[in-house]
C-alpha cells in the first residue's frame, strides 16, 4: 500500500530559521518519516513524536521529536495536509491528532464566542439608545422610582444653586412670606420639605424643582389679581413636584446619562447639573398638565382656597394679546381644551371657600 504524504515545514538543526519545505508520511511501524531536499539529512525518522495544536487560533498541527541530531518540529498548516496526516496515521497516533484538532475547534469556538461578546459590547451603546428612544417614558418612570426623596432634595439644592447664578433670588421679605404662607396650606402632610423663594424678575413665571424648591417670579405676583390666583399657580406647581414631573423631565432630557448616574449613585451632581440649568424651560406633556391640574385642584379644595383663582389666572394669561406667550404658558400651555376641562371641574364644586388674608397690592 502506497504511503500517503502531506506537506509541511521542518524546523531543526541545520535548517533555516523560517524552516524548510518538507514532506511527511507515516510508515507501517507508526513512525513519522520526513523528507526534505537540500539538507545534510534528506530524511528523518521520528519515533513516538509529540503532537499538539499550534499557531494563531491553533490552526496548525505541530509534531515534535528528538533524535541524535537534535530537536525537530514538523508543522502542518494546510487543512488538506492536516486531514491526510490524520487519516493515514496509525490508530494510536490518529487519536492524538484528533485530540489536538479538538483543542483547535474548542479554541475556535472561544474566539467566535469572544467575537460575539465584543460585537455586543461595541453595539451596546446603540442598543441602549434604541431601547431608551423607544421606551423613554417607561425608562424615565423606572429611573424616577429609584431616586429616594433625600436624593431628590439634593437635586433641588442643585437647581436652586444654578438658579442663583442666573438671577437674583429673594430668600426673605414680604413677597416670600406671602408665597410661603399660601404654599404651606397646599403642602400639608407632604414628604418634601418645601422651600419658597421669589425671583426678582419681571417674567410671568414660576417653577417647582425636585425636592420641594419652589421659585415664583416677581412678575407673576404683579400679574396675579388676588391671593387666590397666586394660590392657583402655586397649587399647580406643587402638584408637579408631588407627582415628580420635574424630576421625570430631567431624567428624560438627560437620557442615558441619567441612567449611568443612577447606576453610579451620582444623582445630585455631574450630568444632572446640566439639566438643572434648563429646568425653567422644561415643557410638560398634556397628560402631565392634566394630572397637575387635577392634583392642584384637589389641594386647593382640601385647603378650602377658592379654585376659581386658578381658572381666572390661566384664562387671563391666555386671553392677553401678547406678541409671544409668557414663560409660564410656554412651559404650561393653557389650551382651550385644558381651560374648558378646568372650568367644568371648578363649576362642579359647591363648598364654601375661606378667603386668604393676604393683600397682594402691597407687594406690587
């Protein structure tokens, strides 16, 4: 029976460092015969050689042995040559070749698995962005539920500090006392520790930051026709704070950066500082405005403050012929549908209201 041959490269004494082209075959005694032209020893015989996978990704078969001439290695790289080497080898040798091939296949599987993991790792940011964009509301709700009230209060401190850099904030005085007196009636039993401030700005605006920081602009106080109208605005802003709308809006505006901050525990600084500077520009959805109207109305009724003040103030702002809406309406749009709904709700209330003992004319 003709011996089957297979090509490879032979490394050893007297051979170039890059090896020499050689041809191998198995003889009937289970020895490897290696023939190489142009060398002092044109044929070598390897008895009981060691066999292992070699090369990058274990893609080669390495057969090594020693004889009187020194240590040799016959490396088979081509797939066809490795296959011929395996099928033509004696049974005992063939099993060792098969074992070496198995380690190669195992390593290849590891490389493939590693490649998949690397691809997933590289694609993870895009996947997260896609998930967030498709489920931004649910992701924001999930994130907000995991921010404790004490952390939310620190966010409020951050917003207040950023606001002080942008405008003059009054911590005390008649206007602050009036806002605080009304606000305290609307926040009885709240988990937040409310703090009331007045911004010395002509804008008709107000906002409630996370954690109970409420800022009313002096322009809004001057625009209010009564303490009840001011109370209506405060009730609406308090409702946004209680329902955590501002916090939710900050999380949505920050996107994945908010989730990273949550995972690292940094929810009172860092990326949230960026959103804090834009809180007064935060726009609420129609659903959020409807929820704030309902909750604000409930708080006015509970405090026995006439809710007609809320309706009058928003109707007055909506009907004023301004070239552009005041900031309060820019972020809290008083649509006709919303005003009509509020009008129906207020009309259905029949209880007696207690007038607020606050004269706003002295504050204007």
